[in-house]
C-alpha cells in the first residue's frame, strides 16, 4: 500500500534530503584521480554525524558501508575500496541518511578527471531521463508514466535501462511501496496523488541492460562489461506537481 505523507512528514523528508544533497555535493568536489572511494565513504559518514544524521545504508540488510560507490561497469551497490580512482573513470555515488525517523536518498554520477565524450553523454542522458520521469509525477497520472518517460528518453539515445533494480517509495522507511521501474508502457499501475514521496532512480547501461551480482552478494555489474550510470532524486508529489526534495535549496 502506498502511504500518503502529511505536510509535516514531507518537511521531515525534505530535511533529510537536504543533508544528503549537501554531502553528495561535498563528495563530488573530492572526486579526482588518486582518491579512493573508502575515503569518500568515511568522509560521508563523518559529515552525516556532524549534521546529527545517521547514514541510512550502513547495516541495511547487512550492507557494510555508508555509501554505494560504483565505478565504470558497476551498476549499483558497489563497495567502497582503497583502490585509487583513475583518470577517465566514472563513479556513481548513492547516499542516504535518516533524521528524526525519516529518510533521504539520492545518487549522482561523476567523471574522474577528464572523461571521454561517450562517458559524459551516458551520464548526461541518464540525468536527463531522471528529470523526464520526475515531470510525469503529477496528481492524476499513473506510476508507469514515470517509467515510460525514463525508458523513452534513454532508448532514443541508444542506451538501455536496467530492469533488475528499480526506484521506490520513501518516508519513515528507506524502501516503501511502490516499486518504480524505469521501463514500461504508460497509463498503468498506481494512480498518483498529492502526498506521495518517491525515490526515482534511473540506472542506465551503455549497451545491454543485463546485469549480474558478484560474489559479495551486493555489487551489480553490467553483464557485457560496458559502462553504467545512475542518478536519483527523492521527490514529493504536491497538488501542483512534483517537488524535488534532494536538490540543494539555494534560498
């Protein structure tokens, strides 16, 4: 069942997401050749605790880190490591916190130093597809309108959307109903209403959409070894349309 959030609850989700957005922005500024993702993980944890927020991923279903750090052909749930990032890599950072019982969750894909035009295009199209999906999160629409908008934009650019992983509702739990695929025909699924809060997160592969899980039980990689990108925002559906809660409010 999809739970509608009160204005007070949406405000709490907003507070958590503003912390997520701020910390992701700081992490992005630290990404450069030679930096390792375990450093970024430890930094994210310290920054969260300084803001009296609890990292949401650490310990979640046994996940051992505070960020998911997914490099190149890693789609999602990559483990941070001491391996230095290299010039030309792309890095997806997925991060969440919980504050006062409510969750924030967002993801970005960052180029490491100078990246190829094709890598930059993959990241750009993935980010664009996220906003295309968000535009369809309006009262009176259907859940699959979001999914279809993402898929249409991605496939028109010659890329593929991952089927195995999906977006989700969010609120007092990190993952709530409904699941939000990044593919599908429009006009299907749950009717969209004001008060719904979603984490929409396209995962887009350079070529085929098939993925496989490594022996650690978490790390998902493209089956063909090609690149993957990931962007995510937490949004609230309001009477007049979607509001992105995980974009930094510049005032």
